[in-house]
């Protein structure tokens, strides 16, 4: 779908897949396949503010991000494509441990934002949200902050800046989430929550990355 370009070389995709990204891809696709066979998982593991507040389903802010709409392929396809394209390079930059922490914090942060909004909105309170959108938006924003001027060849033909490409992919992922569980305002909270956490997380990642370089000149993958 995209080719990364520089003044001296071109690369198809982000290169070899990294450990955390690989594990997350397997987990998401695996849960999606199981969910096809056991549809009741959506109600049990998806994020329902009503269930969290009245049924003490405190696992849902964690488990919802591993579920995707089972009525089609677009939701999981674009989320996993974005995870591979942008997560791989961020994991190499940050290391596996911090990358995984960042992914989970942005995903859970989106759930917490949804729960807070549910206190003032009946539409959100009775909604059901599934998908890794909160974490994916976090990856997109972080990647655009670290590599804003990188040239991406969209569909191998059209050179565009990385920050514009991220907006296009983010819009596709956002639109692909509509029509399934948690569509509408619940997905908007995911984008807002991710944006609210990216600056602090990227600042911590940048300082940690510089610290590792200062000690050994090389980023270690935890």
C-alpha cells in the first residue's frame, strides 16, 4: 500500500515485523476468529459503560481492544494494517517494553475517556465499543510526531509527507469502524483520548531513547 522513501533508498513497508507487533497481530486476529465462532464474546468482552458501572466488568477496558466487528473485514483489516505499518518502526525506536506499554496505555485511556463521557451522555452509557482504535490512533499520532517529514509513496505512485499519510490512514481506520458495535460517538472518544496522551508518552519515549543512545549509542529492544 505504501513505500517509504528517502534521498538514497526506498523500502516496501516498515521491514521485518517486531516482537510486540507480531504478538498483537496474532492476538487480535486470533480473538477475531474465535469471536466469529462465539458471538457472545462481543457482549462479554466489549466495552459497555453500563456493565462496567453496574456489573463491575472491570476487565472490559482492557479486553475490548482485542475485539473487532465480525460482520466484515474492513474494521480489523485497517487497524492491523496500521499496527504493522506504524507500530513496527516505533517498536524499533522505543524498544519492545515501552512500545507495548504505550499501546496499552492509549487503548485503556480511550476506554477511560469513554467511561467518563458515559457519566454525562446516555448515548455513550448504553453503547458497546470494540476495536483497537484508541491504541491505533495513538500509534498514528506518535509516528507522525517522530517522522513528520518522511516521504511515503501512497499506492507506490503518489509521494506525500508522512503527516498527511497518517491523516489519510487515520480517516480510513475511523470510517471503517462505523456501522459496527461502538460506532458513532464512542469511536470519537477513542481518537480524543489517544490525542490527549500522545504528547506526554512521546516526550517520555524521546528522553528514554536519547538516554539509551547516550549510554551505548544503540537502541535496545527490551
